[in-house]
């Protein structure tokens, strides 16, 4: 037997090696870690109370005592921003996770049930996709009522139909793939094929997508709170803080600036880390 | 297949999407807890048994669900949605009154966003790497910026600090500038990302090598060949584009205290004014369907492969 | 009188990237091309032949650095060229014909526009006369109804016409030199021959042709001189006849030996005589339709009968779209025929319920064309083969030993066990696919174009492996290929398919010696001369 000659395809192997995290990724990861601390144990970063009012200290510009200034009720904006991390992060994370789970069930059932079930489930997704995600979220808030949990469910429902389509498309690709056909050809039972091949190869790319969507979910959750449908004042949620601060823009720009800035930084950090995760997994899941 | 039949098929599928969306909305609204009568008269109003019954009859709430559904579909088909619970006017009138400001806003953003995206893509797609890098960072930040905060910041800078532009709606062009930018910027950033990705992808295609091998100057290669290919992936975002635009008007109209459909929608959700909500749902579904049809036409203009397949000849 | 060469290259180096990751794609290459001559650059993918050709157009890419002792293009010193000079040369003095016109011409523009672009780029023709010039060019390359074709898009043309249009766009501005980079690789065999004729015609008319190919048959048909490249180095060059008949470098010999059909047909265990025992597989009247676009129905397989016995290899030949693959999927039990029956071991196979088929499935295994997509991307080799062993009831503790033995059998070392499919070479992947197919101890192998994705030298190794396994295990094999030379090498009998029907069948030697159907003849005509010559006089030649 002649020895195997490594053909040129293997020279491209570096393409599949995982990219190292650059400074942007490290910085983002550090920020996310800090936010996580703020969410779990805000007192570590800001000792004061986020809701204690002090009319004498109202609308103070940022200085050494009040790093981000104070709002119209004299609450320390920095403290509120730190304590707010909990709400924004949890709405975004819970909504993304719930949306992924709904979509996974929805898309997999569509891909694996017959032509009729597939048609019904996917047309339903199409119908919901015909509505703007925000409008869909508003409809859900009508049912659940205002509040943090309502907003979370609303965001989850808003992202589910789009994800369901992705899950179904990916599951169809996997279903028709050579390895599933090979498993059929070996006489492997269907449930086992679903469990071994279809599910993991569908979940993998979905998780990556989820990481990237997390940023958008945080943003949408804050938008609902801003519109008065999510977290209610005096909860120091970033979106809700903007609503409260909006009336004082001409006197006190800092009330609106810092919560929003935190929001932007959070979403950027999540996206950067998410893209990095995507790049890392590309070699594995690219067709 | 004849053109007439093609159009017919499209119309039927469009009607199906609108019907399905409206049905979803109907079902969703049935899940709303509480008695709709209180949504009509206000939650703390005292109503007698007879008044309660009269209101239920007036709005058809005493009928069985299926009858309510059919009546709803009938109203949908004729473009009437009944009367608003809160505003005591027909929903169609409410929506028609508020349509124009929203159309202005949406149209402005629809023009501005792709224009910005193409300009930035072209300006940063040269041989040098650094404009692309800078632009990519800016895009990332803009995409990550929630539109309400973007609006608030623009207001703070240009209206409160600099005093260049009006704070609230004045009806003239100046008061449209900031809302349009707020709506368009995040969309433009996403479009730029997709366009640039598409352009760089297209530049790696074999036909680009062929074009260069003809001795074609680089700008001709980029803009005559590659840019058109880059537009294709951007067009697939049409559904997202419409949705973001419509959702965005809800937020932008609230930030800038503008009148419009978005404002009405939010109010209706807050007041549980169901006929108005149903009207808005139907309206967005129609807009979505119309936008998809438009995009299909654009697709065919850009990509001849999607035109009706004719004349495939064998050698 | 010494004629001046169109291309004159000495000591050319092409490097991609910089630092540790730098790839030295071309090393000290030298070549000369004269008008009316054809020089072929031969080598396998990754040998640097395309990088060399691109650098002659100044199109090696932004990451490439090109250095040379001498680089003269169209009589000018290209080492001093700036972008503007290159643009002036490209298209006007040196044209490019790429591999696949479907992607090498802009799919969004009519071919007439593409050709016009070449004309106007150098202002060789005034705009007002461009349309006439396009028609003239299309006529010259043998495109019928040129006015109408000029308005069509690439996707509306057949493969042959497309490639002609691409050639027309390359010669539009009248370049004296044409670089043809695998110009016929994407074409079906019969069309390939006609496009080669066109290129030969251009050469007759005085164009200097730099032909890049991995296919020695194409080279033989067209080239006056050959340069063999390996790993960036031209290892051998000379007149075509001399290089092909009397190769001096080992690598050239290796390449020549790897050409399908260049080896003598190996002695094979005699295939069982008909009627000796029950056929392992019998297909009767198989028909399969698919729903086409807009309610249309496409018939993929239109009534096919054949039988296959243990130890026998049946070749299934036809061009793409002839229904070969659908037939194979029927045999594998992945597609249910609309009409007709498939019997396995004399028992119903195609119509049987999955519950009944499951245990029998191990009897038939597939070796796919593209093994990369046939492996779960998350799974290492050990698990891929482990799944096949598990499905056939090998207890967990025995699987590792089994797997190692299987890998040995297909010529792979056990250190690949932990590799994922993406980290294997093409040849290794195909061997793993074969090992997986052998794991359940099948009696019938379906090979669907098993080597068409591989480089010729790897191809030869994999074919040798398949042949050995067939003989050792007395496997029945259904061997699908568009490549007659390959089929001839491994098969006992052959079925020729066209448009879903079998147009000719019989023992391989008979079909090759005296094809009865005109379609078979046209397929055979497209087989390279050398391979045909060798197949007629086996054993002795060159060995």
C-alpha cells in the first residue's frame, strides 16, 4: 500500500483553528464580568441605596461625591446604574433563553413532523414574522400585563418565530446530511438519530446565534421598560431611568446619558464576545 | 405560467399572510385577562348590570367567539375595525388621521438608511484597511445603541445644547430631521455591515478576476460588478427592515413626542383599546406584504436568475 | 531568426503572506511561451500553477509578493509595471479563460455586456460598433444565434456555450496570449472535446496558449510543451510527447501512472456466471419522478432493470442528471421507487416497511462522493466508526480494537482516531468513509463517484484500495461514475444511463470495444486518446 500523501486541503487547516481572543474581546469579557458582579451583588460596587431620595441633592452634576450626578429626586445615578444591571441583564438573558427553547421545540417539531405539520408550524411563524417584533411584544404585554416578567416573556415571544425558522432550516440540512443518511443506512433507530445527530448539530449553531441575539434582547427589554411596559419606576432599570430622566434633559443631561451609555457598552460587549464565539465555532459548524 | 396567474398567486398568498397575522392577533387578544367592558369605560367606572349588558351588545361582545371572529374578519375585509373603545371614533378614522406623520418618518428613513449604507460602504471599501476598521467599530456601536437613547442624545445635543433643531413636532421639515436620523441610523449601520460583507465576498468571486483580467479599472470592477452582488444579501433583510422600521416608529414617536401610528399603538396597548390594536396589526401586516412584494420586484431587477426562467438552451 | 517570446519568465517566486505563516507558492519558476504554441502547466491542486498564472496577469492578489529575475510580458518588462501598466496589458495583450463560466462571467449581466466591457476597456472598438463586434466574436467562437445569445445571461446558456462566451470575452480585445486555467474541468466529457477544439483553433490562428490543467488527457490534446509543477517547483518540462512518453522525474511518472485507465486492468476473480446463484440485488422496472417547479414532473429514473451478484462490480455511467444517483439512493433504500421493485437477497427491499428493513440495512453500505459532509462534524473518527460498529451489535469494549483493525485495513494509522473530519485530508476522509462502510460487514457497496473529488494521485490510491477490498471480501459493488476510464478500471459490467434510461449495458470490455448506442460512442470519444490507447493494449506498456 502506498503511503497516504497529505493533499492540499489539509494545508488549509489553520482556517479551522480557533481564533485567539483579541484585546477587544478581553475588554468586553472583563466588562461583562463586572456587570455580572453588579447584577449579583451590586453593593460591592455601589454601597448606597438606588431608591433613597434626597430632594436637597437633586439634579447635581457629576462630581467626586456623585460620579454620575444625581437625578431629579436626588438619587445617585451611579448607584442606580449599578443596581440596574440586574434588571437589564436578567430580562435579556431570560428572554433569549426562553426564546431559544421555544424556537428549538417549534423548529424541530416542524422539521421532523410530516409535510402538513411543517407547513402549519412554518406558516404560523411567517404570520408572526409579518408583524414587527416590537408590535408582537406589545401584544404579549397586553396579555401578561406590565412588569419585568411580562417584558421578559414579550421579548422571548418576539424572537421565537425567527429563531424557529433558523432551527427548522438547520434541522432540515442536518436531516438530509450524509451522516444522517449513513446512520439510516446502518439501521440506527430514528429517535436515536434525532438525539445523536439532529439535536446537537442544530443546537450548536443556535447557541452561537443566541449569544449574538442576547445583545438585541437586552436592548429590546430596555425599550419596553422605556415605553413604560417593563420595569416600573422607581426600579433602577436602565430603560425606565431614561423615561424618568427624559423630562430633565435641558437641565441635567447626565440622568439620561449614563444609563444609556451602560446599555450601549453592555450590548457592544455582548456582541463582541458573541462574534468571537461564532468565529471559534465556525470551523465546526460551517458546512 | 402566465403573468396573470403569477400575480393572482401572489395576491392570494399576500391575503393569506394578512389573514394569518390578523387571526394570530385575534387569538392573542382573546387571551387578555379581565373584562373588556372595563377597558371601554375605564377600570374604576361604576357600571350597572344593564349598562354592562348594553355595552357588551354594542361592541358585539355577547356573541359566541366564532361569530365575533367572523365579524372581525368581515370588518377586516372591508377595512373597518369598529369603534375605538377610548377615542369614540371609528378605528379607520383614527388610523387615517395619524398615518401621514408616520409615513413621512418611515419614508424618510427608508430613503436615508440605504443611501447612508451605500455611501459608507463605497467610501470605506478602498484598498486601505483602516477606514473599514474605523467604520466597523462605529457600526458596531450604532447597531448596539437603542434607538430611544440615540434619540434622547440627539435631542440633548442638537435641540437643548445647540438649539439648532426644534424639540417637539412643529409640522415643518426641521422637526422631522432628528426623528428620521434616529430611525435610520441603526438600520443604516446593519445595512452597511451586510453590504460590506457582500462586497468583500463578491470581490473574491471568480468573475471579478475575469473582469480584472480584462484590464478593467478597479472602481469599475467594484461598482459595476461587485456592488450589485452585494445588494443581494442586503435585500434578504427586507422583512427585518420593515419590522424594524415600524417598531422603530413606536419608539421614535414617543421620544420626540410626535403624533403618528406608533403613538396611537402604544396608547392603545396601555388602554387595552383592542379595536385599535387589531387595526394596527392588520395595517402592519398589509405594509409587510406590500414591502415584500416590492422587494420581490427589486430582486428580479437586480438578479436576472430570479426572473421567469425562459430560453434555457442546450448547446 | 529568433522569435520573441510572448511570455518570458525566469526565477519567478510567488509568496503569500509574511512571517511564520508565509506560503511560498511558486519557487524559481521559468518558462517561455511563443505565438501559436501551447505550453501546459500540469500539477495537482495546490501545486502553485494557478498562482503562477495569476502572477503573469499581475493578479496574484494583495497579499502576494512576486519577485523574478526576469518577467517579460508581451515584450515588456513587467517587473517595473505599476497598476496602470498592468491594466493596459490585461485583456489587450494577455487574456484569461477561467474554469467555470457560470461563475467566471458576472451572473447578473448579459454575456453581450460582459464581452462589450472587454472591448471598451481598451477602446479597441468604438462604442457604436461594439454590438456588431460582440456578434462577430460570438460567431468566431462558434456560438449559434449570436444576436439572441448576447442578450442572455450565463445561467440561461448550456455549459459549452457559456465557456465559449467566456472565451469570446477573453479574446475580445485581441490578446496575443491566452491563459486558460482549467478551461474544461467544469464541463461534461462530450462538451469538453468541442471546447478543446476551439482552443486548438485559436492556437492555429497564432494565439499563444498557457494551459493550466491537472488533466493529462487535456494537456495531451492541446499542448506542445509541458511543465510539471509540484509544491511550487517546476520539476520537469519539455515537449509534450517526450514528457508523457518518457517522463524523467519521479513525480511525472507518478502522475502518469495515476491517470485512470493508464494501469492495466488487474486480474480479477472471475465474476460469477449468471445463474450460478441467486442475485444479491435485483432491480426491476424502477421508475422515480420528482416534483419539478410549478407542478411540473421530472422523471429521474424511467424504468431500469439490472441485477448484481456477489463479487461482481457493476459500473453505472452517465453524465450529470442522467438519474444515476437517484437509482443508487433507491438501492440504498433512501428513496422509494414510484413503480417497480428492488429485491435484496430475493426478498422485497424497496417496498418493505422500515421496521423490517432496519436489520437488513447493514447489507448495503454507501461510499459517498464527498465524505466531509457525510460525517457528523462534531465527531472524531473513532466515534464515526464506533457508531457503525454499534449499529451492528459490536459490544462497546470491542469497538476500539475493531476500529483500529478497520483503519489498518484501509491503510490509515490509529493516530487519526481522535481527529475530526475537518482535520483530515481528502484521501484520509475517503478512507475513513470506506472503513465506516466496511464496519457492518456489508455484502454490497454503493460507490457514488467515490474518487471524483480527489486529486489524481490520491484517486489512484483509493481506487487501488477499493479493488483490493473487493477481491478480498468478494463484495458486490455498484460503482457510479461519470468517468469512463475509472469505470473501465474497476468494473466487470457497465450500464450506460441517459435521461433516466439504460441505453446500453454489457461486459465492460465489450462496451468499450464496440459501443452500440451513439450516446455511448460520444462518451467514449471524449475519453482522452492516451487512456483509450492504453486500454486497448494493456499490460506491457511502460511497465
